[in-house]
C-alpha cells in the first residue's frame, strides 16, 4: 500500500511570507503605532507605485530577463500625461492614454532589441534607462508639472473602512496582482511565460513562438509602467521628472524578495506583492524607530543578497 506523504511548499514560496510575518512581529515590539490599521494603510499607499512596476518586472524576470529602465520609463510616462493635460489641454482620459502609450512603446523597443537584435536584456534596458532619463529631463525642462486636472488624482483619493482611509490606487494595485496571478496560472499564454524562462530552446522545439512570448512580456510590462505613472501622479499630484531614479532597484528587490528566481521559470507574482510589502514594512518600521534612511537602504541591500542566496541554494537542492 502506497503511503501518502505531506509535501510542504518550497522555501522559495514560504520564505517571503515568513519574512514578512517576522518583520511585522519585530516592529510591533518596537513601536506601538506599527500595528495600527492606519499605519498598514500608509504602507500600502507607499508601495503601490513600486508594486505595480514590480508586476511588469516579475513578468520579465520570469523569462530570465531584467529591466533596468522601468523606473525612468515610469517617470517619463508621468511627465507626458501631465504635460499633455496641463500644457495642451488634452482631456484627462486621452492624456493618460498618451502617457501609457509612451511607456508601452518603450516596452516594445526593449522587446524588439531583445528578440530581433538578440541583445542581452541587461544591456538593452541599461541603454533605454538613460534614453528615458534624458527624454524626461528634456521634455519637462527639468521642471515639475503641477497644474494638472483633478481627474488625474482620482486614484489618490480615499474611502473609509471603519476609521481607516484606503487609497483607491491600492485597490487597483491589488486587482492587477490578482488578474496577473490568474493569467499566469490558468491561461496558456501565462504558462508559456514560465516555459520560456525555464528552457527557451526546449520551448521553441515544442512549437511555441518564444520570441512572440518575450515581445509580449516586454510590451505588457511597459503598459504596467504606464499605470504606475498614473498612480505616481495621483499620489503626488504632480508629474515629477526626478521620480523613478530608484524605483528600478526597488522593483527588482520586490521581485527577488518575493521568491521569483533571477534565472527565470520559477516564481509566483503574488510573492512579488509580499516582497514589495517586506521593503515597505522595513522602511516604515525603521522610520518609526527613528533609524536613518541610510540604514534603511543598507537593510534592503542585505535582504536582496539573502534572497538571491536562498534562490541559489534552492536551485542546487533541486538538482
């Protein structure tokens, strides 16, 4: 008679949740304000922009790629949509669509260079990072755009659950995570993303158009950066050309802490949300403790190294 054994989820899946729980327990002992509903709402608001960028980054990393340009592309999108609305008088929906179109175009360019020219994603996106930065500064004249219509800040408004104010942008972020998780788990194109990241040559031999999958992933990631642009405008009430300079590293950090392998083919997009929350919890908790922002960056760097080391050990253990 065969005995049924209980199989626990791999450490790469459980690890992020355990880390988030331990971080919350630690900071709860350090500050009475940490466990308040208002503080958790603030953490979600603080991570919503990076959280949406990280969805696109997750898709790319699942294919064993990487996108260094995501933060600056997001900043360019926010400048484009705010200038189109404030300077050219374009209706709010049309201005938003133009901003998202620009970020999607950058995703298309990245994807074409990776799939058609066969350049490494690291080099391609390093180049487009600088292009997006220069374009943002030149187009905005390095000036923040503040005269924007109220329609662009709707997602920054709040509604109340009890006494806690929840930002509409947070609800949108959570909905996008659930939608992406479902698409990756339950649809054929989603499974193709994992297959390409796991073994692109074997995937190509089965008849799957790997270049088409890769191109679609980069384009979709660009669209997510555009949505993040809108959330950034909604949160700050302005189009800031100096935004996005650290969001690329924050997004990669969230993906890695969430258990997605940098080598592709393994990971759960909901883990990326947990990774973004881990970063948000650490920064919020350390701020409540009065710790300098320099040490917050130091802690984030240590967390990334630990996450990558865990990924490497789990890969070796699976061989």
